[in-house]
């Protein structure tokens, strides 16, 4: 069956009029992603993800577990450790995997695979440093525990801060990767906060990192978040 041009025009006119008169109803099946971050009431390995939520302005449940509730919660988590991120009720673990996922969701993971490589370089460096903190956390002998923490904060931290200082010194944009804020910047900012809270002079030999810290710390969302974390 063939339609005349006139019939086709009438048909489309009618359709346009119909959609203008009866706009499509809002799809009630579209659901916002719900996030719940589960971690101790500490900065530690959970803080980078909290910072990502704050910078992205995305709502989430910041579930802070009391030490007294931990033994009961531990066996219910994927790898019996925190942080854990629940996405629409499904649980995921490993702090850096969570941070990467959130950064990707919030467009804070750079623009291409080269940016990802540069960001991951920073995250892996961070992991290498955290090894020394973990050495202290896992030690049961009290004297050794204190000694390992001292070494982590006063010796090893300086090595890693120096790496970051050299990287940011070469940056022409003031950011670690590309020309905009990314997970790489937030990861370095977060570890600097952790270290300087425990070793106030750690950044003394790192003028570029100090400038970087001021720059990131003065971003409204970061400043508001950091102020909210002071106890
Ligand atoms: N590689 C894991 C390590 C997780 C981890 O060591 N979590 C610690 C807190 S920072 C924990 O859950 N400790 C309590 C326990 O193991 O019972 C990650 O990055 O998430």
C-alpha cells in the first residue's frame, strides 16, 4: 500500500501534535545509583573515596563502623576487610579499586588510557608507601609497632613525597595528570594530609607539593569537606 505525500505529512503533523499535547511520562523505572561507603570512623583507606564523593557532589551514606561493632560485621564483608562500597546494595571491596570506580563514574579519571596510566602510577606508588604503614599496623610487638610507624612517617614518607614533588614540579598545569583535577591529585592530596597530621615537617623539602596542596585545598568542595572532617 502506498501513501500520498499529503497523507504522510498529515500523519507526521498529527504525531508531532500528539507528542506536544501528551508529553512522554517520566520513566519511573530509571533509578538513581545508591552508594553506601562502609569504613571505620577514621580517615585511613576510606578517606579518598569520601573525598571523591565530596568533589563530585554525589550523595552517599557515609557508614562509620564502631570498633565494638567490627567483629560482627567482619564476616559479612566480601574479603572481611574495609572499606567496602555498596552500589545499589551490592558490596565491593579494595580501597583503590573503589576509588578508581568512583573516579570513572564521576569523570575524575582523566580522558584516555594514557591519563589512566599516569593516575595508576600514582595509586601504585601510594600502595608501595602504605606497605610501610601496614607493617606497623600488623605488628603485635608494641616497641616494633612504634618503631615501624616512625620509620614509615619519618623515612619512607619522605622518599615517596620526593617522587611526588618531582612529578608536580614538571607539571605545566599544576595538576598531576592533564589539565584538570583527577583522582591522581586527590590521592596525593589525601596522603599528604595523612602524613602531615603525623609529621608536621614532612613537606619541608617539597615547595611544589606545598603549592599544590594549597591549590587543591582551596577548591570549594575540597575545603568544605576538609573542614567538615576536623574533629
Ligand atoms: N588492600 C585492602 C586492605 C584493606 C585493609 O587492610 N583494611 C583494614 C582497615 S584500613 C581492615 O579492614 N582492618 C581490619 C581487619 O582486617 O580486621 C584495601 O586497600 O582495601
